[in-house]
C-alpha cells in the first residue's frame, strides 16, 4: 500500500561558500524552518517550561523519548489520551528518539542481540524487551511526527570488532523498522521514519553506514554515535566525513549537540537538525549562555551585578531581571530560577539559529560563524 507520508523537505537557500543550507520541513503539525534546534522534553515536558513558553520563544518542534514514555506513563495511557500531542497539549511537531541511546547508556542493565534489546527499567528494575518493530509501534501510538529507528550505539573507544557488531545489528534493525513503518500506512499513520548512521569512529564503517542509510530511502537521516565523550576535534572530523556521504535532498540530523561551537560546525557541513539536554540541564544548574560565553551565576561577583544575563539578549528574562536577582534565586533554590534560566538558554540558542538562517540567506554564514566565535569563550571558572 502506498503510504500516506506528509513530510516533505525543501531546500530554500544554499550558502555559496560552504554546505550550510536553509530549508523547510513540511510535517503533519505544521512547517519547521531549518536549521533547527529541538528542545528536549524527555518525559513529555521541557523541564521548567510550559508549551506556551516554547511557542513564545518560537519553537515549532520538540523532542521526546520513547524509552522513558514507554516505562512511564506507558504508551497505552498516552494512546488513551489520543496521542502524545494531546496528552501534553502541544499542537506543533514532535520527534521521538527510539530509546536506543538510553538502552546503550544502561550498560550493566541491558543485553543486546540481533532480535532486539533486553533491559531493566531504571525506575523499578522490571525487565523489558524492545525490538525495532516494537519501537516503531510505540512511536506510532505516540503519534510522532518524526520517529527514529532503534539503533545500537557503541561507546567511544570501542574496538573495531564491537563497532562492526553494533553496525551490523543497527543495519538489520533499520531494515526491519522500515518494513514495520511502511505497514503503518494501512492505519493512516503519517509520521516519518529516520534512519541512523553508526560506525563508531572508523571512517570505513561510517561510510558504509551512511551509504546503507541513503539506500534505505527513509525520509530523513540522523548521524548517531557522536558527542559520546570523544574529543572535539574527532567530533568535527567525523561529522564532516560522514555528512559528505548523505544525500542532498534528505534532512540531516545530528543527535545530541547543543553548544554554539558544535551547532555552528554542524550547520557549516549541511546539518539541518540538532537537539541536546545540556541547555536546559545547565540552566537548572546555574550555567547560562551569553554572547561572550557561558556564565556561572553562582560566582560571588554576580551578587552585586544588576545588569541582565546578556545585555544583547532580547528575551523577557534579560529585559526584566538582573544577574544578582538570578543568583539570589539560584542560591535560594527557588523554582522560579529554573523557569527563568531555562527560558533564557532556549531563547539564546533559538536566536542563534535564526541568525544562522539569516546569514545563510545572505551568503555570509562563514563570516557570521567567525564573528560569533571570535567573541564566544566556553570557559567558565568555578567559584
């Protein structure tokens, strides 16, 4: 049966000096402009923010996690609610990670075989099994606009034998996931499946995986297995090498990056989508982003600083509150602190992405990247 796939990707502008490009993802819950950063709402909520906050900032797509939602509250309950969009009151797009990375992170609590992954819940120790077909089924119940295949991510430093095994399983799981995803057309599911490139840090395995993903002809392709503890130079090298093998016409997604340096590098190499929990996690832990680099609000020097977090930022937090007040809230463990700091960090990165799109439209992305990074420093001294 011909599937009813509502996702289309159109490239609207290419920068003449590099691979950076602007595009539009046409998805079941509206259009999303690319490049795009997706805030992470692991449990169906972006921590400390409401959906109205996210809309006010300008987000049109968020990420949730299949593994966590499967364990709690369960896909059955979300299905009873009418799907994840209705359950969380979000009428824009949702991408769901299959849970492969979370299972990979469990290490001692999981066992991976070609047929699927057995794992223990981090919540109550109960045992579970997930196959590539089950991952698709769960994400269909959730109503994901974009769903990810179940994959096997090998750790940084893994030997070639382990990387080859993980890639072989990922490839088999992709084939099975695609068959199951195509079957969902009969029930009217309109979400899209993305394949995932693995191969650890072995160039020939990366090339092989990218070519297999391209040949699978899924609507989009993600680059996985990066930002897992490797040095920055190796990340940049592997990303550049891998992206060169991906088809131009498909949206490209690098999983798990959120700092300005990594995002700007990814955009330069033609990446369209990215996500990371760090922006919201760091906000809650007292680290906020500015055009000069991250600031540790707990530092004593901020106690008497009545300037905004970033005087160049146009968010409502910077317009209304000082560093001194934010530090006071953080030190007092007030809930309002997490709300305001998270809002600021997500506004900051969304504004960065908007500026990138503007620069691409004007064929000046590399100059924008250079100008931004010439001021930006990632070092934060602890108090």
